[in-house]
C-alpha cells in the first residue's frame, strides 16, 4: 500500500478566487465558485445599467476550508428582464472577512467586501442573427528550471494578447476544447505519477483525499493565471476534458484499467465534473458529457471522447453508444430545422493529423519500443484514424452523410485541439454530397510540438486518399505559435478566423476560412 503523506505540488502562480461562467442557454448561465479563503459569501447579480438593483439576484454559499469542491449556482433571467437587459454584472462578496457577524444588506448593496467581479451578456431574444464562438485548447503554462516549476516566459504576454482578442471579437460563447489543465504537464507538477501503476494506494483514505485535492488544485492554479482568470469571469464558457485532465493518453492502454488506475480515473472524473464537465449544456446528467445546442444558424455538438474511451475494447471505443445515439437524434433535429445552416462539431482530438501509415504502425507497435521514442503510442492511439478507432469514426461520418443528403446546403465543420499546432483540412468521404472541414486550434499556452523536420515527415500534407475519410486536402500549413479560433456565423455564411500570437521572430499569420 502506498504510504502518505505524498508530495503536494507547488505551482508558480498565486492562487485566485475562481469564478467560471458557464453557458446553459440564451437566458441561463451557471457560476462555478471556489474562493481561496473559507467563510460565507454572497453572489450578487444585477443588470449593469441599474447598479442599485444589486439585490436582484442574491445567493448565499459557505466554504468550510481552503480546500474542498466549488459551488455551482444557476442564474436564469426572467422573460421580462432578458427582453431589454442584455448586459449583467456580478460580484462575489465575502460576508464575514474577520469572523464577525454578517454585514448588513446595505453593506452588500453598496460595497461589502468584494473578492471577485465580472460582467456577462444574455441574448435579448431567442432569434440570434449572429453567433460568435471562440475556441481554444491545451492550457499548460509551466516549464522546468533547476528542478522547480516556473511560468513560461511568454505566458503573461500571451494572455494580454488573448484579452485583446476577446475585447475585439466579444464572443457569445468560449469553448475550452480539452486539456484545460494538466495533471502531468511537467515532472514538477506531475502528481498523478505518484499513484499511477502503484497497486493498493486506493485502499488508503488519506491518499484518495490527497489525490482529489490535487486534481481540484490543478484546475484552480491553472486557471489563476491572470488572463485566463479574467476570461472565465467575463464570458460564458463550455468546457470539455481530454486526457491531461486525467493522465496523458488515458484509455489507450489496458493498464489504465487496473484497479488502482481506474480509481485514479474515478477521482479525476469527480473533480472534472466539479470544474469542467458540468460547465455547459449537457445532453445527459450522467455518463458521457457531450453537449448539443442551437444558436441562430449554428448548431453545435461537442463530443466527449474521454469518459468512455477504452482502446483495448474489441474494435476500440471512443464514445458510448448512448452518445452516438444522441448525436444521431441531434442530427435528425437539425435535418428538420431550416434555420440551421451550419453544423459545428467539437472533438478534442482532430479527425486527422499524422500520416495514416504512421498512425497504423505506431498504434500497433509494442509499448516497450514506443516508450523509447517519447511514448508516442498513446498519442497515435488517440487519433480517430488509429485502427482501433476507425469504426467509431465511420459511425459518426455515416450519421453526417445522412444529414447532408437530407440537407445538401448544410456545411459541417469539425473544430478540434490537442496536437499543439493549428491547421485546416477539406475532407470528402466516399458517398458524401459535399465536403466537410476540419479546423484545429492548438495550443493557447503549451509550447511542446513536433519540430519542423519531424512535421514534414510525419504530418499529413497536400492531397491524399485516406481510409474512412476519403479524399483530404490540406488548407493551412502547421502553425506552432499560440492561437485561438474565432467563429462568426450568420444566416448566409460562417467565417473561421485563426488568431495567431506572434512569438519573437515568428512568420506565422492569421488564417481564415469562409463558407457560404
């Protein structure tokens, strides 16, 4: 049995009060709240133009310690207020900063002890003429120096740039498309390595408690980076998890499902439910955390490809049958909805990146061999084109094919992350009425990626005929600088703009894809 105590991670970031605004619907937002200090708090929400109405929505919450889970509150505007009040403000007020008796209502209305604040917008009415979505992935801002974790040099500059993008684009919804935090980013912050493949640790209650607290701290410290913190507080988010919120490559190896490692996953999922999986309009309360919603001319289905992933199952398993059925039902709804002109899919891992020969050979190679070259087997097994995952990809494409035959003017775009580079492809599978598109935005802070020579050898390029996907054509070369994707959808077109942060000496520029 693994003994305790275990090493607690020292992150090079000052912990902040975490407040995440989640998008649930046109007039509905969630607030995920986790302050740094224990005590009683009040969350106050009011129309920005009417500051004296700070009492309009008032919710009390209590935190008994500096650790523990966040609290989630749901705010739903009434039909009357939402019809003419688009802008809203909020503040988190600590009621008993010194342990004394609570402040009066007057103190709460006119000041109190605010610890965090922000603003957000609601849709004035159900009919949206323009939908603006921003997507990012892979937030890992740390690196190693002399045996300790430090913040990467460009991190603050990247988030200053990110804030400017947000101010200019003003997204209605932000997608965090996986790897929103890293349990194993660098050796100094890799707390899961202390339990993975260590039999028996799960029998010790103290170790289980430590691991749950470590996963919770992971989110809080990653999201305490100033620019990320501001974005989470001021724009509605839909968040999804991928492997690094659990452990690199989770679900790719049979060893992941040993008793102790399965217990690690269960604890990671509990923390992810608190911070990620319930931030957004879940189709189902239990099981896979996929999302579906329609906003204006854009329908969106975001897949959860990690909860049910089990590569060693016969034929592979990326998503549950329930999720697949829900996707089919969503597409049937889209088929009968003439207002929807564009379907934007979200998959944390792109449909394609590496050459299919590399994915085929690497995913089948013995782990002992691939471990000697960076442990790449799990990355290759993550791919939808890996042999064990092609059946799931074919099922997804069959559903999309039926939708396109019923709605031949519909455009379908898959937006993904994960690979630490950005690129775009046109994809025309056999039997499709028209091509679909894949745009990858990755990464916002993670600077680890293939070097240019390796990319030329391993990455898919030019035009190719691939299994399942059919004819593919590369539209953008790999972009390795930090980037985010801005999607603007109107009734007659969708514009996907890749915004690229210019690192010193970079030659990368913004990219654009317009479909109409």
